[in-house]
């Protein structure tokens, strides 16, 4: 699964937020929605989630910090 990212700098903000969130799509959407409600006072609505989903971008560079959640669930080879 391709990693996604969302960059708060791409949204108008009075706080000039610079947070970038990267990970698997469902992780990024969940964290971005929490951030939007906690830091920016948004309401977690289907419309907010749709806007966040549209703002997702593929993470570039091909560098991975570790295994994906699916890979971590696989039994280790013997």
C-alpha cells in the first residue's frame, strides 16, 4: 500500500501551521481529522473527511522508516 501524506501548510490557517502527517491512508485521515478538530477548531464531519481525503498526496522518495501495519502482522520467517 502506498504511503500518503497531508501538509497543513496547504490549508488557510490563522496559526500558520506547518504540520505534515504521513503514513497509510487510514492513519493519515484519522490523525489529520484529530489535528483539525483539536488545533484548528473544525468539526469532524463527513465533509471534513472528504476534504482531507482529496488533499492526500502520495509520499515521495521511496524511503520507509519501517514495515507497514500489514507487514507487521505477518509471521516472521524461520
